[in-house]
C-alpha cells in the first residue's frame, strides 16, 4: 500500500498550489473551444451528406437569420410545403451568388415568390425551380462571423476573436493536473504512471486541445472564408401604378371636322343624287353637273377611307362631268387656304385633269380674259400632281410622276404667309415662299376646269398648252373622294395626322 | 481524511473538465435547434418586420407631395396621335441605411392593342440624385437634371420588366436618406402606323433598390 500512502503528501501539495482561477479559466477555455468546434462540425458535417452549407453575409432575414449565421440546406424543396420556409437559390440579379429568402408563395408558373424577412416587399424576380439550391434545415448561429468580418475587412472583431481562441487555448493548456514532483518520488512515478490511465488522459488533453484549437483557429477564420456564402439581400421597391397612354379610334372625318373646314364634300352620295352634301356644317353643297346619272358619275363603294362608313366615292365618267359649288354667290378667293383631295387613277390613265380648284365662271370654262382659275390641284399625263396658283406668273409645286397607279392617294396644297406646300400621302413633297395667288372672285369646284396656259407645268401626253387665250376643260375622268377646302393652312403635322387616320 | 478530500477534489476537477465539452456541445446543439426552429419552421411568423434598422425603404411622391410605397400613375394621356409628346417628373425617396443600386423598370403592359402602342411609345428617362429635402413634382419645376445622359431611352416595350434587366438605369445610393428625381418623357413615334388606332397601354413603373 505504499502506492497509497506516498501520494497523500503529494496530493496535498498539489491541492495547495492548484488555484480555482486556473481551473475556471481552463473550463471556460475548454467550453469555448468545444463550442466552436461543435458549431463548426455541425456547419460542415452536412456537406458530407450532400447538403449545402452557406455563410449568411447580409442581414435581410433579420431577426431570424443574422449575418454570420450558417444555413445548412437540404437539396431541393417540396413545392407543397415550401411556403414559409427559407430557401437558398441562385440570385437572379447577381449571377453566381446565392440568396436565402423566405418563400411567400408559389406562383402559377411554379416559381417561388420570395422575400427577405426584413424587407417590405417581395423580391421582384420570382425564383425558377431549377435555381433553387436547397431548403434551409439547420441554422448555426454566429459561426460564420469570421467570414463576414473577413469579407467586410472588419479586422478588429476578427483579431478579438483570434485572441479569444488563443486565450482559450492557453487557459486550457495550463489547466491540467501537474505531474508528480520531487526527487523522492521520481522512481515511483515512472513506475506507476504507465499503469494509470488518468495520467495518460491528462497528458493527452492539451494535445487534443491544441489540435482542436488549431482546427478552429484556422477553419473559423481562413478556412470558412472560402466557404460558400449566401446573401440575404436587402431590397425595397416603390411603385407608380397604372400610368396610361391611349390612342382613340381616330376618324378621318372627325379629324377633318376638328380642323374647321370651309367645305367638305365626302361624295358619299348614291343613286342619281345631284347634290354633294357638305359635311362641314356650313351648307356649302356641291352639284353633280350636268346631272347625277351614271352617264356622268359612277358612285363607287370603295372610297379612299377604308375605316369610314360609308366608304364611298365617285368616278367622273364624261368629259363634261364636274362637281360645282351650288350657291350662285361668288366669293373672294382666299390668300390663306388649304385644298385637299383624294384621287385614284389607273396607270393606263394619261389624260390628267383638274381635281380641285377655284374658278370663274361657276360652271363650264372661260378664257382668262373673261374668267379666272388657279388655287388648283391637277394631275398631268405622267400621273404627277401639281399644286398651282397664279401670281402674275404660274407658280407651281409638283410631286413625282406615277401617282396614276390604281391606288388612292391624298393630295394637299396649302398657301399661307409662310409660302406654299404640297403634300402627297401625308408627306411634304414641295414648298416655296409664294404667299399670293390671283385676286379673283369665283367658286370652288372639283373634277374639272380650265387648264389652258398651264402647259409649261405638265409632264407627259395631253399637254393643255401654254396658250391661255383658249379653253382647255380638263375633267379628271377617274376617281375622287373627300374634297375639302379650308381657309386656314394646315400644318404638316395636321396633314400627316389626317393621312394617318385614313 | 485529507486523503479523501484531496482525491475528490481531483476527481471533481476531472469531472468538470470532462463535463465542459459536453456542456459546450449541448449549448451548440441547443442553439442550432433553437435557431433552426425560429428561422426555418414553416409556421414562422414573419409579419413583424425589423426593417427599420439597417434596411432599405423606398417611396415615391407620385408626382405630388405625399410619399408612399405605392402611388397612382402619373400619366393618364388620352386622345394621343403620332408625334404627341410629354414629360413628367416623379421623385423617389430612399430612406434606407444601406448603400444600394436603384433601378427603374416597368410592370407588364396591359390594355387594348397595347403591344402595338408600346412598340411606338418612345420613353426617355433622365435621373438626377438630389437631397432628401428636394421634392420635384409632376410639372418638373425644380428639376435640374437636364435631358442629357438618359438612364433609359427606348420604347415602352423595350423597358425591362426585371431589376436584373434594368442595369442601365442604375443610380448608386449611398445609404443615407436621399432622393432621385426622374424625368420621364414620352413620345408617340411619328412613324407609328395606323395599326395603333384604338389602342391603350397601361403599365406600372417600378423602382427597386438592392
């Protein structure tokens, strides 16, 4: 029993020199290291089973998940139970990043609508099923904080953390039962020690502690810095709801009326009507001369405006056909005006003719000595449209040839203080600075009129000649529609818009 | 007796040393269990938001003076025709405490024949960062951003409908309370065809910060 009696003295000596502070520090250090080790193990172990482990690096999932927490996610998700759960997914905004947010709902396409707990609004982009990495299962608090600190360059807490780990290591290492001391005991110790397993543990403890500490020290700082991170990204959105733009069903007719026409003959008459109604509301009707029968006019059902109801027009059948102002009272010709007409002629038609103009006499034609004629739109033998006024000389604008192509076209001539303009199909094709047309009295007419003397402003066959001492009644023996006169000059925008509404 | 006491002391220390790791493991496990339960339970109540700290908030004045997360559309343009144009301003307020990238995009375009109209509805967005005290209303009085350096210049159709796609509209927010005035100009392209007759296009405008 010497083995018993001899250690008594020794045990007493140890007890006397072993401080409680040392013991407490050792216990704290041990606990701290084991706590870190356990947390780290829990964080990383699931990776072995194919689960994902993500360090949260931002805080939009607060308070449930803080930056520095580690989310352990099982692969995939159950669409039936996923609502309310936290999923980790590939960030649709920042490619290559992972985002962990809570599922608010599953939309009709099977996409997950997500939201950070700390965000007021749901994430704007729903998450595609294939973008989901996993469903959050375990949350290890704080263990990833070193990663966050490293990422943020927040060195102070990192240093404190490392110092604490180091302190824990030292405290743990110092807290162990000292070996037997004293020369008188040496022989006995060497004899007894190998047979005492508790002493082996005492010696091994610091070694284990150091190994664990090393693992933690390295892993929790640098090792996990390379771990996959997931953001819980802050987001906010603001809405300005239901701004609205609308384009009505613009009608050509209404748009013309909105411009305040002087007269507006839509030529929608049927049968043998002899009066062309004035849609302007001004009562300036026209008269189909010399009569309304099919000898002189064919009433067409395919007018220029496909969206108009009725969509009618007329064809002038004879060289004597004309649509004249009904009123016998002549007017002073305006210096600011717009003449506007739609016309259609086949390519075989090379006679040309007057489509719209101001003229005296009221009907028929007279030489300039007795009559007058300008402010006119006419087609030449090449299908070219001319807009012409007389200002002591022939002042004209003209389009390209070839408008006798079997299609409806819109011709608009304007004169104002800013000069003359000619538009075809809403686009300007010519302009000049002439502001004055012949001072005369007379009547507006459509489809016929004298063109004697305008032969210098003509292309192709059937030239009316330059001799104004004769009469050259040139009826436009083709189709006309939507005859309009305004005593204002339409702007190019107006013209373009009118054509657009066709 | 000293022998007994001494031995028990030593045993006590050993027991404590052995217990420490167990306690640490238990605490770690409990923390994990508690945290997982709190965060990942499907019945977690996440209605009480802690968004006032370290977060992002975004409101806009809807062209007026009252800021709200959601406002009514600043544009209600009717009887449009090709070539028509207009512009209005709207001020977006960021009340967050974090920096972020503010972008503007649109919701789905709805309405009659809306795709045709949205294809010819040219939209130009200019943005300027102002102080949190500045309030520019729909009439753009006080807007100082000019019209150079648009963050978006294209058709309504071409506007992104996602934050990710709206990178071109990014405005950097520094994290304090600040505002961004947007001048939104629109034009019905004068080359718009007759097919946009009887059409309407309605869309939400969205500002998002991330």
